[in-house]
C-alpha cells in the first residue's frame, strides 16, 4: 500500500519539487541524523596526544560534549541538501535525486534483510522550490564552497557531506522536517531577492 503525504499548508503543488522517498530511505536518514547527534552529545573526545591515537583538535576531534558549534558542519550540510532538493533541475537537482535513489536502495536492502518487509513510498513531495533569488544564493554558495574546499578540515568536510545526504533524504514537504524546508528555501529566496534589489536597483531595505 502506498501512502502519499499531502503538501505543507499554504504551499501549492506548482511551488514544490517532486520526488519519491521510501520508508527505508526515511529510516536511513533518521538513523544517520541520530548517530550524528549521539556522537555530539557524548563529545568527540580529546585532542591527539604524542605517540597516541586520536583525531587532532585542528581536524575537529577536540570538541566538547554538547557544544552547539560541533553540530554546525552537519546542519550546514542538511541545509544545503534541502536546497539541492529545492532545485527543479540542474546538477544539484539531479544529484539530489541520485543520492535519494541510493538512500532508498540501501535502506531497502537493510529493511528487507532485517525485517523481510519491502519498503513503501511515504511521500511524493519535497521542499518548496527555489526561485531566481534562491538560485542566486545557491550558485554563490556553491562557488564559495568550491573555492574554500581545501581550507576546511577533513572531518568537517565529512560531517558536511553526511549532512547533505541526510538533508536530501529528509527534506520532505510536511511534518517536522517541513519546518526545515519551509525555513531554508524561502529564506534563501528572500535573501537572494533582497540582494538583487539592493545590487541592481539600490533599493536598500530591511530583510524580513
């Protein structure tokens, strides 16, 4: 039986990008999100000692337990993954579809092996679609990330990439994760449109 989740209130179908997420893909995304937060809650451990094992503090391994900044790479990745889902096409849009397909497949194999139950489709909708302003923000963000890619520690990049995968899987149009999509995507759209009005038309106003 296929269950389709309705679109978030106040958002029309034409303002959404469509995709399919299975119960197995959803389970995988939730599991990855939970693991990241368990690690954060317990702390990343101390810095590397002379002659000992461990991750150097410079590589992101010296964070204290429950330090909000330690979650920044993961949640930045989740936000970026949500923006990828909001892209109707292009490399980012197609990449989000590929990652979601992989997540559905991996989760489906685990679910089938562990429970003997096949995954079911849980939603056919996603985060709101980016507009011209949002596309400006996403493009600028991609350029900045590419140019600074060698400046980030390896562990930080790994957490960001995992966050992107989580965001692609969980950026659904309703429920708890709708709050993420309904905050990140309209926020990017508003920021980009404000920048366009400011740069092109010198219409400097307050971003609401």
